[in-house]
C-alpha cells in the first residue's frame, strides 16, 4: 500500500511537471511568427482609409490637422500671434484686411493594437486557445501595418497594462508580438489580483493617442456592454477603430460532453448543464446567438467595423483587413 501511494505521488508530480512545462511555452514559437510574416508579405495588401487622419509622424496620408505643411488649404483673417511669414499678401493687398494662409499637413497615421490576454481569452476546445488566436491576429495586423511603412504601437491587456510606444522598427514590432504570445497560465490558476477592465483601457487609449490613429481592438469583448458605448463612441470619433472578436466553437454550440459545470466569469457562479440534452443544446444556442448578436450591435450602432475570427480559423490573414 505504501509503495502504491509513493508511485501515485511520483505520477502526480511528473504530471504536474509536464503541465507546468506546457504552460511555460510561448503561445507562438518563432517559426509560427515568421510564417505569419510570410503570409502577410505574400498577400501584399495595400491599406485603404475611409477618412482623413492625423498622427505624430510625417507621411503620405492626408490629415484633418491644419498647420504649416506643403498643401495650401485656405485663407483666414489674421489673429494676434500669427506668424507673419504665412501672411497672404496678395489677398491682404486686394481686400485691405490682413489674411493668413492655412496649410494642410501631409501625415502618416499611427497604428495601434490592443490585445486582450485576460482569463476569458484563455479558453479553447479544438484548434487553439482564444488568446493564441488573438496573438496571431495581432501579428497579422502589426506585420501588415509595418509592410506599409506605418509606425506600430500597442497595449497588452493582462493582469496589468503593458504599453508599447509607436515604432516602425522591426525589432520593436517583433518584441510586441512576442509579448502578446508569451506563456499564459490556465484560468484555474490561483490569482490574487483584479483584472483590468476593457472600458478603462479604452479611456486611457483615447487620452494617450494622437488624433486620427488607426486602432484595432482584439478581444472576446466579454465585459463590453451598453455602458461602454459612450467610451467606444468617443474613441471612434477621434480615431479609426476596428473590432476583432475572437470566439471558440464551443461558445456558439454546446458540445456533447454529459454533465458539465459552467462558470459565469462576471458573477463567479457555477451552473450544471446536461450538454447531451437536446433541449439544453437548443437553449444554449438561443442564448449564445442573442449574446453575440448584442456584442456585434454595440459596435455596429456606432459604425465601428466589426470582424469575427474563430479559434478554428487558420487563414486569418484574409480576415484581418487593414
């Protein structure tokens, strides 16, 4: 009996070591990241923007920011403090009133990616975890932006906020992707911290980014609701925002696995469900459709482009549209 218990302990210890090693592996290895880069390069997509934008860096995109650039925009009345070098002398002489030239700057918009790595993203039933698909989507977006000479910045939403300044350096972009794909502890791992809220992160982004940035939000948006709409609206009025929702097939259709225990991540309450029951499957499907439809409408109601990517999707370079 004693030997059996010792063998059982050794087996449990070995299993724990194997599991611990698995959780210490990055979500994407170097070969997988390079494969995503090659896919982007092969696609050779060209970005298209629906409206004028403004950002920190000079480039070839027209912006709504008015300053002393190359393109003459219009003239306006002189105001105290205006630089006399930009006086419109011809119009001033013709009208007898002082006029200033106003120019439109040529600027390149910055590109910003938010990646959600919180607990609700650490779930997957078949091909990969949602958090892994989020890292893959972020890599596709970052590589595509860089291929088109845009500076790339980002925010990783985890147990804390990890900011990355806009940079068009390849090494900095790879560092951002590696951090998005770093090892992730399982959801059942004991945590002594409170996860940051997406709404708070969106408010910070709006305060930090320069007017006219292009923003990609990659998440399952589990804590987005009607109360978040004002923040999203404010963000979309100042920037060009895209939403990419990551889901797993089991979230859409209840898999047949007998009695399963589901936990509500908002209330932390558990519910037992007979997943083999046809009535339970239908009710689950109904609630699932309602849930995801509401999420989609939250973005569509304020004209934010909404994209859906499943954890089963492999060719996501065709879905992350920039």
